C-alpha cells in the first residue's frame, strides 16, 4: 500500500523491534510500499463466529485467528485469496449435494463479510482490480476454491462459482476424490481422473487459475502438461526441506518454472505435523469454531495455547522457513516464487506466528541481496502475472 498511515505503522513496528534504531526502519518501510498478497487465506472459517469481527484486532494469546483487517494493515498484507474450503466427504450424490450447499454458503459468507467492511476492503476479479484497489488504499479480496469436491460430477458448476467471483481452484484436498489423486490419498487414478481432465479444460475455458497444492506428484505432472496456461501452487513447501508427499520436489519446481507457473511458499509440513490425539480433538473443534459461543471459542483457544507449550504442532521456526524460501528462489527463480503461508489453516511457526511478521520476510530477502523489484514480484507480481495470463473464452 502507498498510504502514509500504513507506512508509518510499518516503520513504527520495525523501530520497536529494532530498539528504536532509525536505520532498522527501512526494510519495514520498503515492505509497506510493496503490493503484498497471500494466495491462501483460510480466515473465512472465522467469519461466522458469534461475537467476532473481521474489523477488530485480535491477539494470538486470546484468539486463534491469524489475520484480521487491523493486522493486515500492520503487517502490510494488502490482500489475497480468501478460501472456500469444503471438507472431503463421500463420493455420492448426497455427499456432493451437501458439499455444494456448504460451498455456496461459504462463498456468500465471504461476500457478506467483505461487503460489511467495504470501507477497508473490496472484491477483486482481475490483476488490474488488485492494482487499482491498492492505489486507492483498499485491501484486496480474491476468492478461491480449495477442493473441487463440491462440484460433484457437474462441471457447469465451475461457471456458477466463476460468476460468484472465484478466480482460482484446486481439484483435490487431503483425500483422493472424483477429479484427482491427492498427495495424501490413495492412488486411484494415477493422477487425474477422466472427469479431472475435463475439469482442467473447463478451468482453462473460463480463465480460472489452476492450483496444484494438495495434488499427488502424478496429478501435478498432468495438470502441468494439460493446462494451456500457467498454474500455481497456492500453499506448498519444498520436499528438500522436509520429505513429505504434500511437498513439491525441486525437479518439479524447475518444471513449473519452465512453464511460467509459480510456487507460493507455505509454512506447513516443514516437519511432521504433531497431530497427537489431544491436538486432533482440538482441530476437530477448531473446524467448527463458526458455530461456537464466545465462551466455547475462548475455552478452545485456552486449551490450544496450553497444548502449544508442551506439544508444538510443528518442529520448525522462522529460520527454517527462510532457509526454505531462499532455496526455493535459488531453484525456481524470482519469477516463479510467491507466498501462501496457510494462515488460519494450520500455518504459522515460531517467529512467524501471524501476518504481522511479514515485514521480517522482506527484510531477510533484502539482506540476501534481492532487489525491491524482485521481492515485489514474489509478493504479488508473479501471482498477478499468472492471473492475467489465463485465457478463457471472451466475456463481456
């Protein structure tokens, strides 16, 4: 953002963290002047919480949310892709119908929340919209679909979600579905199913960005081969940082770069996820936080933070994260790296717990010798390039 208030806020943040050293204010100021996007924001699961407001500031000690409008401004996050996530269910007509109803409501919830806060944030459909809103001093709200399971076997529903403003979608989540094999699911299709290949064609026809995060290696390979336009991984980590099927290997990152795509670096699966029985129980409750009373929300937060003291979810920290970011840039190049930390979906590490830490990333990239222009490419330029590069049929 180029707004003076945001610049001053970022400068103040850097000054505090550096003990008031005037020279230490520059990286945060540079960060504040960039257009900064994140490609995977799971925050919509909080939008229907009783007694909770996206417009209010929240602290991690008392609330599990990692992103709100005040912290977007404090951390100079100008916007990103707010996710319509639907949990995987049975591959049956009833399963599809229930999932579609949920996805429609989640999409509408995002729209209502953005409209309620229209003085600060506005919807975007194109790269040009994002740049215009940034110049106007407004935060940017794209929409994406994580898991195309709610489409069932009716690909015409992609048009419906396109008309609702969705501009990015992935075929699959944590379990194999009717479209594709998941990185953490069974190898049923050896990549894309026949319907999944038609899904790719329809995504291309509409001009929606294909998101390969959560896809198996074979699915990724086929998405890359079949798509007429560059694809993205909205929230993925490197397999060389931690050997997990959810992560992307370096050779595939090179192939993605060769086809003008980009990998948005996440904070997840840089270690095994410590999903103990206690954590699994809390995660199950967290996914239902939208239906909890304020008292129940507070109790969940208390239990979660207590568990963090004895059983941290991830055995990695900010230093590990930046080592992976720098390696990804080395492999893929500055034109093919972006950021999608998986905020409010399991992301965040010690030292990068929420979006207020984002200026630290820019500071480290500057220290590593990357130019402001290259850093801004990674924060937003590459994502907007891929969005603008989608063909799609002519539309009025």
